[in-house]
C-alpha cells in the first residue's frame, strides 16, 4: 500500500518507494519468485517512480482510472497514454 488505507483519495506516501525498491532487490538477488503489486495513488504523478522502483502491477483506482471528472472510456484512454509514456521514459530504459 502506498497510501494509508481507508478511503479513496488518500495522498501518496513517497517513503514506500524505498520499500518497493528493497523488495525488488530481494527478488533480483535471491531466488524468490513473486510479482510486485502496488495499490494506492497509482496515477500519472506516480507511474514513473513506481515502475522505476520495481513495481510490476499497478492497481488502478479513483486517481488513475475511475475518475469522477471524465467518462470511463476517456479515462481509460488517458490512463493508457500516461502509463505508456511512463513505461517508455528514458529513466526506465
């Protein structure tokens, strides 16, 4: 969890990036097999940092997909475009 659980719209906790990085390093250096899934404030402001830390699955909630300010189809297109840009950013290549 990268937010305090309880309700939608909680702020992102940047300190969780270090924990994601640690888990990613454990996975890479050991013979551990798991996928790193992140839930909480996964959106255009955090995609790059989360992916860079080693997250493999991002749970899309109200800040990334189910947005109140646009219909679902448009929100899906927007999320897809923003996530694709983060995946192809020079910092991750």
